C-alpha cells in the first residue's frame, strides 16, 4: 500500500518541471488578473498584517523565500532571466525536482513552453517519499512524466487566482487551490512555501509536498 501511495504521490512530484506547449490553458477568472494588475507596490507589508487588496502580490512571498540566494543565477533576479527548467537548476532547494525533469527528458519542453505555472516541490517534499519508491519512480519514465506534468498549468496564475481555483494540468487532470493573502494550499494538502516566483517563461509556486494526480 505504501508503494501505491508513493506512486500517486510521485506522479505529482515531477510535474512541476513539465511545461509542454501542448498544455491547454485552464479556465480561470479573468477579473482576478485585473485585480492583480491593480495592486500597488506600496505593499511591502509585514506578514503579520491582515491580507487585503492593497498588499503587493507581484513579488515572491512565503517563508521559504528567505532561503533563496540573494544574488547570482539562483536569486529571484537571476531566475527571472532564465526559462523555468534552467532557473530551477540554479535553485539549490529544487535539485531533486531538476533531477526528475532531466530523467523524464522534459527540460526542453519546460524551457520552450510559454506563459505557464509550475508548482515545484522542494527537496524536502521529495524526501517525504520512501527512497525505494522515489528511485523506482525516477526509473519509470512514463510514470515520472505523468507525475511531473501534473504540476504544470498552461497559464500564468496570480496569487488572487489561487484563492479558490480549479485548473487543468498538463497531465490532463485538475488540481485545486485555496487560500488568501500569503497562505495557499494545493489539493488541500501541499502548502505554497514560496510563491509568485517569476522566470522568463513561467510563474513558479514552490510547494512542500509532491502533488498526487487522481487515477
């Protein structure tokens, strides 16, 4: 039963790296994009402040953002200049994900996709999967591709769109999001620990658990 659970979990593991152009953009509330565009940069508000419409949501947020390098290719400025797979490879917290993406042969697909969102599991998220199961997943390209593609949505999502969202993934199943302010969850369980991270072709939400696509 552990193996089955892992497979389901793993199947979502690598999707964060999968960003094929074929991914059909999922429907979402366009008005939320307007709200995002209207937010002002004056909101470098503290995390203790109650979230409101005046908060700046066009910059990365979340507790894990503190571990991102302050300068260099792995910094927020550096990641914004590179396509998503390359950007992720420069972030030390995403090295397991990058390994999975390479193993599945999805680097070029990811880097060539346009205007996508990737829910990227951290190294600690992958560590929740038993090593034997993770090794088996990495060795099964078809299953690995299924998991990775489940972490990719075919449009750039703003934090406001995550408040109560349902989105089609590249894997063809849906994932759901909920939350407000600076606290969001995916599929009611995986928490966004550093969100709204820009890359040249994608928006990245780093999450603390691998997502599991439905069977």
